[in-house]
């Protein structure tokens, strides 16, 4: 008699669990339930529609450091299914991945649809039953099976894998709390910083390749690309900061100060030391037209204005007071953040099922027999760059492998 696995959630982790379980054990009946009308919606929009599948990092301890929450958990789980396995899994199905300079990995087609089509094809090939508009209201564990309650029907299953993604409100986890699991409070991660009415927002669209951003009064800092937007600042440096400081920023109600070093190769001291030599080499040129630091022209003009420097004077005529202000604004530019903005594309929820209640080697609940978890429903989240998808593939595969293996022993 066939055993039945029900996977709750039609995202990356849910699909990966379902297709691998069905493939690894043909005697397993696999049903995937998705509450909405869309499958793999985050896969679709991630990476600007290209799908940042994973990151080209092949060292487990190093990769684990990219997870503000769940670092030790993924350090264990990655030993079973890592970046190399992800690359090989897709390659075996005709999907080649490529690495970009920053380590992010995308399909060579530069289209997320390639990943979606691959997963849908696997589901079709191995007979996964996909049901849309199927929202689970309650899971009822019985002695050797589960009753999964939907609005208009009840499904009986031997195994359940919850891969329903992150929920923005604690109350939305109630159906899992009823199973005896503890929920770490869900809060946003990977968000941008708002600077309402700040003059720098007039520079929207300008990106700076490498800046260092520190949080005033905190040890938090990140270095990388920064993008100025019409509401504030974004880009990888900011998104990474938002992940590491997710709980700290919530406690501050998303109001805090930042210090931006537009020239991370310098400190205030080292820039002062070099400034005379820089001025001497371009002494006769106008400050506005000769920017020796390679900053975008409009940003350079903004910093000059903010430093009360006359843009029409030559470098040789720059007064000492204005020079000191210019140096400070180049390496210690201060601004206030008031609020955040989240987008579907990058949005990740920190929080979820407490990790001590789940076995990292099997993704099995320590509270309920034959209940498994995968993906963002767990209190694991990574910074931007493919890390969250890698956790989805890893946890989905481990759960699938354990269920397929357990079922084989029973048949």
C-alpha cells in the first residue's frame, strides 16, 4: 500500500521536497498544496527575474557565515546537500548555472522561467499532484497518520512537510503552535532604508560600486554597492545590513543613524595625509570638474555643496575649513534613517520555527513524528546573494531524502 506525503507550500523548498521525494521513492504518493493561484512566485521575481539560484561558495563554514539566523543549523545541513549539489542537480536536468563577479549564480539563460520549467517538469515526470487554492487550516496528528484540514476537505497523509514560507504576523503561525512548536517572532529582513525628504534622494538612480556603511552607536557595518533611490538608500550593502540588524532595527522602530564612507580605502586620518599630494597634483583645476576619487559626478557635486565648498574655485584655493568638511563628508557622511521599505523581490522573514525543535540532519520535527519542515518557515535567513534559495534547496532535499528512505524501510 502506498504511503502519502503532503507538502504544504508551492515555493522553492516545497517543490524541491516534493519532486525529490517522488523521484527517490516511486512508491510514495506525493501531493503538493499551494494556497494561492501562483507556484514558485519568489523564484519568478528573484534576481530581477533571473533567479539567483545559489552562491558560488564551496566552503561550508564560510557559507554558513552568511546567515544572520540559523548559522549553526545550516552548517550541519550543508554537509548533506550543498552548493555543489545544487549546481549538479540542475545540470543533470539540462540547466547550466553561471557565476557572476560577486559570486551570485544564475541560469545561463538569465531567466527564472528556466528554473520554474525544470521544477514543473520534474513534478510532472514523477507524478507529483499539485493542487492550487488549497490553504491548510489545521494539521491533526494521529497515531500513525495526519489529518490535514482544508476549508472544504480533509486529506489523510503519513508524512507532512511544511514549506509554506515566512509569515509576517505571529498569529499566522497558530496552526503550527498547536502542534507544540515554538515560534520565534517573525520580523522583516532584507529591506531598504528610508530617508524621507532628505536632499540626497534627489540623486535617485545613482549607484556607488563600493561604500562602507556603519550604524551609529552599533557594531553593525557592511561594505559593498549602494544605490540611491527616491525614498532613500538600497543596494547590496544596505540589504545585508538590514539582515544582520533585523531585530535591532525593529527595536529602534526603524529610526537610527548611519555613517557612510564613500571611499572605503581611506579613513579620515589617511585621507587627510594624502590630501595635500592630491591637491598639488591637480592644483590649477576647478574642484567641480576634477573629482580625483572616481565618484559619480552628481554625488561629487552634492558632497561639495554639503561641505560648503565653492565648486568654481581651484584645488589650490580650497580653504582649510572647507577642506576638513569635505574630507569628513567623504569618509564620515552622517544621515538619519526613518523607516524601511520591503519588496516582494528581496523580502525575507526572519523568525519562524525554533531551530532547537528541528533535527538539522533530517528536517524532522522533534515534537511530532513524521512532521518535517523546509525553507523559510524555519528560523533561518541569509543575506542577499542566493543564500536563502540554497537553504530552500538543502532543507527541501534533506526532508525528501529522509521521507523517501523511511518509507522504503516500511514497504
